[in-house]
C-alpha cells in the first residue's frame, strides 16, 4: 500500500500525542496476532496539530475476537462491527475492517461484510482526509487516496466517485461543508459539483442528524463560511428555508446589509463556545421579511422580535432541538430589542432583570453586541450595554428579590390568612412582587403580610400574566438608532 507521508510524518513526536489507552489497545490486538490502526478523524487531527476528541481504531479481528481481549466492552455498534472499549483515560471505538453494500435508504448500508484488507475498509470512507491509517508502531501512514496531500492543499475531496459517496449517504453533503468550515478548507471542484447535484438527497436524512451537523457548523470559528456554502449548494433551502427567504431583504439606513448577510455576520460575532447565543444571533431577525413596511422612504420591522421568536420556535422544534435550548434561544430572540437608557430608575432595572431573567442577561447582552457588530455600519455605542451590566451587578449585590421565590413569604403564609389553595395565591404573590420591584425594602415578612391582608380585604383580582412595567421594550417599535 502506497503512502505519501514519509517526508511529512514524524512518528515519534506524533506518538507522544496519543493517549495511553489507545496504545494499550493497539498492543493488545497486535499481541493476539491482529492488525490495529488509528483511523479517521483522530489521525487527521493529529496530522493537523489539533487535539482529537474521539479515538477510532480499526482492526482485522472480528468483534468476537476483540471482545475476548478485554474485560469490559460495550456493544453499541456491534451490528456494524464496532465495539466501545473503555480504558482508564477514556472510551475507544474499535471497528473491524469492513466493506459495505448498497445504501437503499441513502443513509445506512444494506449489508456489512468483514474483510482482512485495510484498503477495502478505507475505500468505503467519505473523504480522503478521513481515509488514512497508522498502526502506531510503524514509520508509515497508510494513505492510498492521497489524504495527506489533500491536507497540505487544504481541500475536502471525496474518496473515489463523489456522486456515489453522496448517494450512499446524503449526510456526507453536510459533512463536506462542516469539515470545510471547521478546518478552513475548500471543497475540491468535482466534489463540490457533486454536492449540488445530490442536494435533494438531504431530505431523506433525519432532523436529528441534520441538527448535529448544523451545530458543528455554528460552533466553527466562522459559521458564515459554512452557511454560505450551504446556500450556494442548495442545502440551506432544505434545512433553513426561512433563512434563505431573508436573502435580498433590504433593511433600513442603520444597516449596511440585507437581513440574510446581517444574520450570518451576527452569528460570526457571537461567542464561539455558546451555541444558544449563536443560534439566537442567526435567527433573531428571521421574521423581518414578513414585518417589513416602507414608511417615509425607509423600512420598519414592527414587532419582528415577537413573530421571530415564534418562527424560531417552530424551526428549532422541526430540527428536534432539546426543549431547554429551544426555550433559551427563543427567549433571547423575543427580548433582543430592549433599549437601555441611563435614565432607567433602579426599579426599571429590577423589572428588566425580573422579566428577562437574571441568568439570561449576560447572553442577551452578547446577542445585542453581536447584533450591533453585524449591522456593518461600524457604529453603535456599546457603553450603555456595559452600563446596564454594572447596574444589574448592583442589583445582585443588594440581594434584591427578582422573582416570586425570592419573596419573604410564600403560599403557606397566604393560606394561613385564609386564601384558598389555587391560582389566587399566585396572583397575590405576583402582586406582592410588583410592590417589591418598586421598593425592595418592602420585602419583609411583616410588610408583605400587611400588603397581602389589604389585597384580600379589597378583593383584588389580578390577571395571571401582568406585563412588566418600567423599562423600554420595543415590542411594537421599529428599528431606531442604535437598534438592530
């Protein structure tokens, strides 16, 4: 088997980057007369100087033979020849060399056949940079398809015929874009052309698998790179048609770009390690096409954040995002049009913290900053946002009650006053919180009980969901200076 790695491969230094568990597994398999190679993404990342997240080992031993070598083995992928072998420093995936038949469903092989030939196993893989192998004890990397050369060229190229690779498994369409985005590579011409031809195959892929690839694109250093590739290949209209619909939607004088470009740039500007903020940044203006109106020679987008939160919720549910992530993202979108002014009273700051949620404020500030950066005007004073953070910190330092659970009394005390168990207790507690938000000094047991007695005596019936008061929220406002 040929290799082009001899001049570029320093096995001694590379071996020092391999965890002890992987070395132990390779030695154990070799001691039983088998072949064992590091393969796939972990070898690719080692050659790129990156830290692998997962370690994959390929062997010519059958799963039964591998199982007999280790005291503990997890059989999560045994049907496809894959076992998980736990070691003290992690869990390693060990897979028997295999060939695969046709993919009738466009995702999984109809049949898997074990083989003793490494090259046959590498030949079934998606891209050349993932189709290399190293036995850890040797001085050569097995690289029959030119993966190392493609690494040096910084390109993503399919193994063999790219059209066949994508027809076998349409998820590879997204993987090609994802690798290009994560690594800063380009997609080789023939492979790129095949992506566009095979784009419709993505409709057969589950929402969960699409979501995972989209997340990896969004967590790359510059997600706009991948999103633009998805759009150019015709994949974005399948995954996020609502975002595709934002192309060409002009904005007002406070924006240099259309809604689509602005959304991508905002996603780039959001913190890389925070998927919630990045997704909120990508989708925060998703309702602008529906809410755009021309007035006095400019455009307004009244209540776009309200409709946008609803649309984002539907999008995220369609892509099977976990409930908690979905709620956090849509909550940020709904509140992203807040507009802080120094004239806010302490009560207004407390109401803002109560309505938005104290734990959400840092994320909301990051979203607003990303929104401002993405407008392309290189304008917008960020000092008010920093001032708001300081004001909120002062509220926290004062141990102010910002929610019903922070009140000095609760439902039991109200029942002692004769309030029957039911929604009335919640109504009174929310009314008491309104008092405390106005004046934190009221948050004592004695003062709140007195207020509660007065409410009961007056027969006050409050709505279950009172809107927060006291701070500027642009639920019905269009874009204004400094807003996005």
